[in-house]
C-alpha cells in the first residue's frame, strides 16, 4: 500500500488526530491547490474542475475538527474523487 493510499484510508477512518498538513497532502493528490483567504480562512481550488473547498485553518493547533473532516469528505464525494 502506497503512502497516499494509507493517507486516504486514514482520512476515511476520520481519526481524532488528522492534521492540517495531512489534509494539504491529501487534497494536493486530488489536484487541489491551497490559497490564503482572509485571516485563518483557506481555499483549496482544483484548477481542472474549478471546484473549491473553503474552511478555516485549525488554530492554535494543527488538528482538524470532526465537522471539517465531514465537510471535506462530502465535498470530495460530490466531485466523485473519493
């Protein structure tokens, strides 16, 4: 199993310690690029499809909340990449 396959499997399990850095790696695999919004907001945009995923960067830590994982999962399923 490759690193990205392990990361996808980990994401699907929705662990309580899924980090923002892991998310950036996962979304970049699916063709999303990160850009900074206002304050702690970030946008991940796919140049091919034009699809955007908007969320707040976790702070003060680096761990994503469950609702963020659910939102990202739903967005990726809507685009048929997950």
